[in-house]
C-alpha cells in the first residue's frame, strides 16, 4: 500500500496527549457535556433514574427440592432520555400469588456492597433473587411489585405479571 506524503499516522497515546495538551487542536473538539452543579439549588446528576421497570428478563427458577422455588427479578432504571442508568437508594421487591405475599427481598443500592451484588453489567439490570414460600401451580400468574426510594428523594414503583412454567424442567 502506498501512502501519500500528506498522510500522518498518530499513535493512540499521542492522540490522547493531543487532547490534553492541544498538540493537534483540530482533533479535539469541545467536551461532550457541560459541567453540572454538584451543590446548591438545582444540583442533580443529569442521568439520574427517573423511571423504573420490571424487565421481561425476570425468570421463574424451579427446583426439584421443595421450598427452593424463586424468581430472578430484573429491575431496570431509565433516565430522562430513556437510557438505562443505575440508581442509588432502597429497592424492595414483593411477589404475590392470588393477592397473598409469597416472597419479598430488599436491596440497599445506596451502599457500594449492595449495589455491586445486585448490578448485572451484561444486561444492565439489577438482579434480585426472591425466594418463594410456596411453589405456584403450573401456568399460574404471579404479580411482581417493586418500589424504590432514591437517596435524592425520588420514589418509583413498577409491577409486572410473570407466568409460572407449565412443566418441570
């Protein structure tokens, strides 16, 4: 391959240094966003969670052992532009069958430990395993309800119906 004498190859490390030190000013445009106030009136994180949904990835987990049935409940949070985002606060998930509560779990998403245990980076959802006190009858519908209290005062709720499998695995 013949290169034109005007072609200049810039190594990636030099390109990064160029943005910091303006070696190649044309390669560095303005920053992607503007600063957001972190204190005072109106301070907020621009990508904060504004809506919560229970994902279709929520999965019944059957077991041959009695008392080991569970739901892997997947929770998604979205910002004002409908993009997935993380959330900080208290998340509670309740599973009901025929109006009776058959499972409940809570997660502290404000702390680093609770947040990292619940976050699934592959699906960009929070995954909470909810043990069930009974095995639902085959083909019956469970109602999953989630509530969230954010550290910024946001309150959200969501629900979804999940059908228990018709046949054993």
